[in-house]
C-alpha cells in the first residue's frame, strides 16, 4: 500500500512539472484568428436563420388567421346568416384551432352559445327585416305623425 501512495505522489509531481511549450506562436495565433472568424460567421448565419424562421412563422400565423376567418365565415353562412363577417366579433378565435384535416375545433360550442344568447340572429322567424312600419301603406309624400296614425287605427281608417 505504501508503494501505491508513492506512485500517486510521483504522478502528481510529474503533472505539475509538465509545461506546455509552444513551438510556433504565430501558427497558434493564426489558428485562434481563424477560429474567431469561423465563430463570427456561424453566429451571423445563425442570426440570419433565426430571422428567416421568425418571418416564416409570422407568415404562417397570418395565413392561418386568414384561413380561420374564412372557415368561420363559411360556417356562419351555412348557419343561415346573411352577413357573417359582422358576427366574427362574437367568436373568440383564440380558443379555436385546426385539426389535421384543417377543420376548426371549438367553433360548434361557440356557435351553440351564440345561438342561446342571440336566437333572433339564427332563427328566420325571429329576424327583423326591412322597415319596422312596412305594414303601413301610406304614400311616400304623405307624412303622418304617430298621433295621427294611432287615431286612424282606432277609428278604423287605415
């Protein structure tokens, strides 16, 4: 055992006494300069690739947003809405996503909620269309006040 300890001590002393001797300092400096230039080139390439990736991600997000709005508009028009673009503000697009077939996941739940909240939009019987006083057959040039219309209705003239 004593012998092993002596060998370990000699190995440690040898490692401490070993010095690195540079035979050609100019070659080492040139290699260091090449390594710096390579690192700079790779860093610039990496930054360029990152900006390209970010621009592609932005383009994908823009196109998927357009596709999402178009799909929502199509779905709303199949539900019977005349101007589906007006109702996009009632749909929370942040809760929607596409499945592998590019169908919208989560839209049906929001449409059901919208049908419960605003049934007059989806039911043709409840929709109000045109003018509110379309039953009145008065000429365009004749203007009646509300009192005159009520009196005429009570008296049975109109």
